[in-house]
């Protein structure tokens, strides 16, 4: 990113290749709208170009990227006040393991997506950052502007609520 900041705009392509799928999945799980998610990913990279001079290079690129991504989502939510239904689709690069073909697994994934969609936005966001985007707690703390301990507490509470919703939907009792 330092090279992009300093005028090497051709270096943005590898950053896009590395981060556009995880960003798309983050947005898809937050908004449940494919087209909007694609638009927001594009807007993130436009803002990276526009605000590249603000990247100090003191920390990791990923928290800075997700800070921009979060602002794009917030700005978009202000413009669009309605949500569309989520079809459970995501576009990860890795090949699906064979166990993902089972009906039981597919049903569990579907229930998890419904449970995730029922979480309040701030809890859904922190789960997506920590569990789906695999951001470290210190990176999440930087994005959210809070302490690492606060992130740990928020993740713990969000996971507990997600677990409760999942078990309510499935009709099972927690183990």
C-alpha cells in the first residue's frame, strides 16, 4: 500500500485481487444484497485511491481497509434504508470439502445464515470481522476505535447470542 500511496497505482491490482472476495463476502453477509455488495467493493477501492495519502504505513493495511469498508457500508446504509433477503450464497475461493455436500451440513449452514441475519447489525459485524474475515482482535479494535478487551467481550456476547438464535431456529438444545 505504501507504493500505491507514493504514486505506484499499478500496485493496487494485487491488493484488489487479495482483498475483493473477502470484502464482497463481508458486505454480502451484512447487506444480503449481491449487487450492492459488488458496488460497495468497488467504492472501497475508489476511496483507497482517493484517500491513499492518508495511509501512514505505521500499521497493517487490513485494518485501514476495513475502516474504509465500514465507512462505505455506513454511508450506503444512510442512502438505502431497506434490506433485501439473503440467499445464503457466498463466493469463497477455496474448493468446498466433500462433507459440504450433505443435506445436514447444508441445513446447518442455512440456519446459521438466518441466525446471523437476525443478529443486531453491530453484533453481526463483529462476528463477520472476527470469524469470517479472520481479522485479529487488535485489527478489529483499530477499525472500531475501541480496546482489544472490548472487542473480546463484544465477540463473546455476539457469539452467545448467535448460538441462542441458532438453537431456537433448529429446535435443538445446546450441548
